[in-house]
């Protein structure tokens, strides 16, 4: 059960990242070509945006315009946070990736999920900037939950609990 949910979560993460990546790269490339046009080579704008999204820590060190780099990373971070949080606040409690892979969020506590969803997603997005280490903890945890799931007391379960 644990490995099946992990595989579904990994698939959902890839699907959601592709969606977020397309939106973020568009916004970052537009920022590079319009707002920060003097700081970056305009022909390299899409590649700079891709590098910012795929390897953010390296990008902070590499690019000369620290202000522009930090602004684009902050915008990308906010886009991801809003994407996950807004979808998970819907009654279905799932992003498109979760829906396609057949998993959903479950509340492990009696308190409201709204604040915990934002906290969970903040840690989840931060996890990507830390190269997924908090997510990879789910491989070794007994329950199969990621670090941000344990902190927020929200779990992810498969829709087909019957083992199909």
C-alpha cells in the first residue's frame, strides 16, 4: 500500500510540476524580457527562466542580477503556492495531478484544514527548492507521509482503498 501511494504521489508531483512549470516559465520569461531586460541577455531569456525553475539554488549563485533573480524566484514560489493551495481548498481536495493519479488529501485532525493546507503547501514548495529532500523522507517513514504531511497532519490516500 505504501509503495503504491508513493508511486501515485510521484506521478501526481510530475503532472503538477509540468503545469506549474509552464505557467512559471511564461511569467519569468516575460519578466526577463520586459522588466529586467537590461540585466539579462534577451536571447537567453527562456533558458534563464528554465534554469531558475529547475535549479533555483544554482541560479541564485550564477546570475549577476541578484534582485531580478530573487524577484523571479519569489514569483515562481508564489505561483506554486497558490496553485497547490487553491486546488486543495476546493471540495475535491486535489490538484489535477492528484485527480489523474487517483489520490486525495485526508484530514487527520478535527481542526480546519485551510491554514494547514497553506502551511503544508509552503513546506511542499520549499521542498522543491531543497531538491525534494522533505518529499523523499516519505520513502523511509512508516506511514509513507512526507515531512510536510506530518507537520500539517494531512495525509494523502489512494482513492481505491480496496486494493484494486
